């Protein structure tokens, strides 16, 4: 599936690791680095079909270490990520660019906003996770339990991730497993999977996250459960950050989105009371893209 060479690219970084990425949309358009959710992969942007092309966006979907085509990096930190993005941008001949992170990609977008503001035109966070001290009781139980285990019993995380990997890689169980995950989410998100094409893409992008095994996703879980290494309030006030969040989000409650927006010095928030974790971007992709493109 997805044999287009633009969807299956790697860059050898200075430290010898391979960084996996894909390019979508208008390759002469506005450079737009997309950071996938957790678990996720470069295929995530396929959920938006031909919208990036129509909107004139050159989307570069990058996979984090140990995920998809990217090599694993032991002992990595959240703030290592912007260095990989700079190498990739330089390789592609891109000077200034937009960064956008959804859900588990949100912290990585914030890390870029903090560390490399001189290269970023603007930053977008969509339903993004907040620092560990922002976890709220209105987050769905499975997420709270996962973060608790990752923080206090990290040696148990890999077995949990392996179970997910085995379920999603079983062709007879993968679709039912994905539907079961979405059962716990708000109705606007559950409705999305009624479209067989969207369900297939979700299954494919989750499988790709485990291409090299469980280590990448396991380490991600541990990173989310640790301090980020910087304060949101220390992001440059000269950099414009935009935030989109759904009021029905149970993966990352809207209270977290509001707090993140409040702490970032120059952040404009868009809050949608009737949307959830994923539906907020599905329903508003065009508006979001136009906002970032015309910044």
C-alpha cells in the first residue's frame, strides 16, 4: 500500500540514523511540517485526501525515532526533535516553514516553537497533549492509566505496547481493534470511522508505527510522562502560535488546551464546543490551513 516514492523517504542524519518522512500536496506550496499523533506515522496526513494539494500546501510528515521508517534513538529527549527537523529542512532546501502537531505531536511542535523560533513562520497545535502536570480527571481512563504507568512503572510500558502492536498487526483483528479504541472516544470521533476508507487509513498508519517493533512507541509513552525540559511560557512572544481544540475531546480534555494556550505568550486559540479530538481537524482543516498559509 502507498508505493509512491514521495510517501516513503528517508534522510540519513549526521549521527547516522535514518529519519523517515513523506511529502504530500503541492511540492511548490507553503512548507508545512506535520507531526503525527501517538501512535501514528507519516501516513496520517492521508486522512485529508487531496486537501493539501487544493490548498497549496507542501506537507512534510515526519516520523519520530523508532517509528515507521525512522531509526530508534536511545535516551532521546523531547528537545532533540527540533535538531532533526532542522536537518530535514536544510536537506529539502527549506529556510522558513510552519510546524503543526496533532495530539501526541503537539509537544513536538511546542518544542520546535521553543528551540528554533528563528526558522518557524508560525506554529499550530491541534488537540495537543500538555505537560504531565496538566493531566485532568476528565481525560478518558485508558489514557490516564497509560500515563500513570509510564511515569511510575516505566518497565511495564513495553508489554502494554506489544499487546497493541500484536492486535493491530493481526489482519483478522485490526479493524475491530481500531473500532474498539474509538468506542471510548466522543461521538464526533466515532462517526469518522463509519467511513471505510478512513478506517483503512487509520489501521495502516497505526501498523506503520510498529514497522520496526514496539521500541519507538514505548519510548514515546515515557517521554510524555516526563517533564518536557522547557516551559511553555518561555516560547518566544515574537512567534505566533495557533491552537485548535474540541470541547468534547476526551483524549486530551479542552481544559488542557485552554491552559496550554494561556501559558504560551503569543497564542491564539480556536475552541469548538461540538467537536472532539480528531473531528476538530477533519471539520476545520481548510480553515486551519488557510490561517497558517496566510500568516
